């Protein structure tokens, strides 16, 4: 009878959990992420699949965790060292499990990030940016965190490729971080993807924290609509619809000429936006890009990225350094945008609310919504959403271009 109970006990995951209590830390992290996604509604479409992937990956015996290949693509399969890229597809699925199949075939090949960018483009309205084009410069200023952390990480001993992959977290764009890391430091893909998406989801926490540190009440009460009335723009857009159609074509062409390595991201972003703006004739393409394709890609990406977060891969000093460096890059990007607004305000009669600089991230539209909520707390009539969207949308393009520049120089 005792033998039966021992066999039943060994069959469960309890024996492994008791032997390796670090699994409990990972469960706690997964439950916290689930709480933030479900209860706090912090980017639930991203955080819930990632958190559930973390949970699945850390149940002993479930074979749902992603096995990280080394820099040469070698993985241990049933005690034998094999090259993941030379294994037949059915062998990856059969011997390594579902999550490894999704991870290596859809993510590590670089397939899913541009597909998600296409969906983002289809869901994005460039109108606010085109109407307030002078505010788009703050999307460039907010890339400060990327290059600052890049330099700091090199001084700390990371290779330039690893440092660039770490710094790109400051762009607050998960697909961009994944795409860059695939090209430059694929062995760090798991922790960098986790850090990038976690900080994207924590935008409602991080932006208010940085804004509180560096902005005064007087600055946060700057009313953009009143500034527009006092100092109206001299440029008038006569046909916004035509401009919206021309814009993605022009941006793609310019980026392709000057930063070709950014085309997979920027090109797909602009294609998604183009089929949206054309209207009825391309509605089916827009509907597919923004709904079924986007949703499926998000599920696969979230679950498999979460599955990289095994106890062995996550609980080490390299990963902890990436998480800390990622937070620094994120916070510096917000700070860079804020201080650039302060600088502009020193020389301009038409004042700009620093919240617009704080939203020069790629986290669209959450960063803008958070900034708008902060502005309304100080003045219930101060709606800054459309102005924040101008820098927010330009931040999407800016982070993708920054990634292209890093890949061009370091790949």
C-alpha cells in the first residue's frame, strides 16, 4: 500500500516542487502577472498569455517550457546535443513540445514581430500625429533610454550586440525588442522579451512615477487647447484623408532608402495602416490584419514568450541584470521626452505639457491614456489625449528605426 502511495506521490508535481522550491518563486511571479492583467487590466491581451505561459512552463513534467538554444543553435534533446535549425519540424514538436515548436518556428525566425506590427498599423490612426506634426519630435527624444543603456551596458561588460538588445527595451515595444534581439543576441531573447512586455504592461505604474519625480503641478496644468487658441498653427491640412493614404507609402519609401534593416517592422506597420485608410476596397484585409491574424499572433507570442521564463532561465544574475537595465532604459526614455519638452518650453511662447514628452514611447495607446488621466487629475478640462497620441505614434516609428540603425551597425 505504501508503494502505491509513493508511486502516486511521485506521479504528481509535488515531489519536484519540494525538491526544487524555486518553482514557487516562478508561480508567485505568474500569479502577480495574472493579477495585474485581470484585476488591474494592465495590457491584459499581452500580460495574461505571458503569465499563463510562465505558469505552464514551470510545472515539472509538463514539458511546456522553452529550451534555450546556445549561440550556435544547439539544444540538448534526450541527452543528445542537436542543432535546432537542422531538426525536422515534426521532431521539434514531438521531442521538445508545443511551446518550443511555436517559439523556434514563429518567434525566433522573426516571423511574428512584423505580423504584429501589421496589426498595430491597422489599429493605429495617424491623424493626431499628422495634425500635430511638430509634436512628433518628442517621439525621437524619448529614444534616449535606448542609447544611454546601450553605452552603460557595454561599460558593464555586455557585448555591443547584447547591450543593444538590452537598450531597445527602452522603446517600450515588445515586437521591436524581440526582432532586434533575434538579430543581435538570440541567446538573450527569453529574458529580454519578458522584460520588454512586462514593462509595457506596467506603463500605468512607471509613467506616473517618473512624471511625479520630474514634473511640477504648474507644468502638468498646461492646457494644450488654450495654447492652440493663443498661438494657432499657421499650417492647415486641407485633405486629411489623402494625406493619411500617402503618409504610409512615403514613410516606407524613406525608411527603405535610409534604414533598410528597419523595413520588416516599419514596412508592415505602414502596410497595415494603409489597408485601414484606403477604406471599403481593402476592408477585408484590414479586418483580417486587425482581428484574426493579430489575435492569433498575440496568443502564440504571449504564451511562448512566457514559456521561456523557466526557473533555470530566469533566476540568474544575467536575467536580473536585464530586468534592472530594462527598467532603467524605460524610465530614461520617459525622462528624455519630459526634459526635451522642458527645453523647448524655455525658447517657445507656445508651451507644451511635459506629459506629451512622457508619451514618446511605443506603447500605443496605453501611454497616451495614462498621460491623459494624469492631466485630468490636475485639471478636469485639460484633455491632452490627441496631443499625446502625436508623440506616442511617432515613438512607434522611432523605436523601429532605432532598432534598424542598431541592427545595421552591429549585426
